[in-house]
């Protein structure tokens, strides 16, 4: 079967998911009676991030190789979606200072994550996949900027949500992202031309 006709399972599953997140954020903006400016900006940033994800998934090319180990898919999925558990398990009693600081971190983290996402362009993937080498934008300075910026946003979300068990989710997310990055590194070193040289001159998690 020619590569251009291969079924992209990630696109089929995740584009509708990201589209639903966009819709939820649009609904948040509509029901915006008592939200602060920073909180509104956070919602707009989240909407933009999920919209960009959907577009990038629709545009991405066929992967030359995919790590199909179940543990890798489990960790990648948990790292991607665990931040949504933070508002559920946190205490929901954030003070005004923590709420403001957290909202700023959410806006900053998501804004920078969009920059990283646009720099990845059609190389986006939740699970480790080999496509092309990305070295523009924040990838000039660090090998895993998208994961770092998402983590910043997650810390902000914990502060906004009042902390509590949300900090445990953030701690687990840090471990998951490092594992995910290391497995991704192994695949990219083996399958993407020029990645080993790029990794030798650019810092990362490993």
C-alpha cells in the first residue's frame, strides 16, 4: 500500500477530541459573566492550542516509523490528558494571588506551547513517531520545549485550582513527560536523519 494511503489512526481519534475541546472553550467564553481578564486570556489560549493541534493533525504527513509498545502508548496518553484531572482533584479554594499567578502561568505556558507546536508543524504526534527533524523556534534551544511549556501551564492550573491533590498530578506528569521524551529520543535517533547530531548540540531531558 502506498504511504499516502495509510490509515492515520491518531488523526481519526484525536482530531474530534481536540475539536470538542475547542467547542468547550468557546462555550466558556460565551458564559463569561464574572471571569477575570487573565482567566479569559487563558481560555482563549487553550482554545487556540487545541485548534492548532487539530489543524496540525489534519496536515501531518505519514510517519516512517511508530513505537507501538503498549507501555509507550499508555505513558504518552496519560501525559497528554492527565492535566485535565487537576481541576477534579484539586481543592478549588485558591486565593486571589494564587489564582492570578496561576492564570498568568497558564497563559504563558499555553502561549509558548503554541509556538512550539507551530514549530513542529506536521511532525506533531502524541505517541513517538518518526517524520522529519524539527530545529526551528524553541527547538533551536531545547529538544523538548512543548513538554516543558505544557508543564508550566499545568503548574498554573494547579495554582488556579487551589493545589491539593493537583500537585500529585503535576509530579506524576513530570515523570511521564521525561519517560515519554526518552522513548521518543530513542526512536528519533534511530529513524530520523540528522537527529543524533542535533541532539549532541542541543540540551534535552536525556
